[in-house]
């Protein structure tokens, strides 16, 4: 009761792989007697022989993983690939840092905590990379007594 030849012909007729050929188990006797492509194509037309749907790769696990990453999980030290400067480029880091420092200096100047000439000096120092963050600016002002006397 081997249907090897019929499966091969059906695969060629339907232009699918042999593993995707499905034969109705109730009508196996009808399929056994068939030997030509024309007869096979008739059975395909009747629905006795069908092509199984293509099975793809499931995206379910990938979706779960990406959802977790979106929520901030799975991003620890062991999960990282690439240098720190590859994940956030050095220029972006510099931009965010210098913008914060400059905004802080502007606030100090507007509140009259520092004078204009001190503001300009600190601004240029920040441009030169003297401060890593706003707290370092504050430390520098305190250490060099640059705050305005009240």
C-alpha cells in the first residue's frame, strides 16, 4: 500500500515538496490505482490530494523577548554586546552632558548666584571638558569661592 510514486507525482503537479502532500486517508484505495499526472491532477481538483500549508518559524518567543527588552529587562551586563561607546556613541554622551552643564550654568547666572564673567569662565571650562557633570561644577564653585557674596 505504498503511495510513494503517487506522492512524488502529486508533489510535481502541485509544485510543493513531497512532505507537504496530504492524501485523504478514507480514499487511499482510489489513489493507489492512479499512475498518471492527469489522474493525479483530477484527484487534486477533487480535494482527495491536497498540499499542507507551509510551516514557518514561530515568532512567539522573539515577541516575548522583545517585549521584555522594551520593559527594560534582559539588558544587564551579561546581555550586552558591543562597547559602551557602541551602544551610546561618545558624541551623544557628550551632547547630553554638556547640555545639562550649560543649562545648570544658565540657571546659576539667572539666579545671580554667579557673575557674568564667572559664568563665561565656567562655560569655556565646560566646553574644554573640565566637568563630568553638574555636581562637579558645584564643587568647583565652592572650592574656588566663585559664588556671589550675599
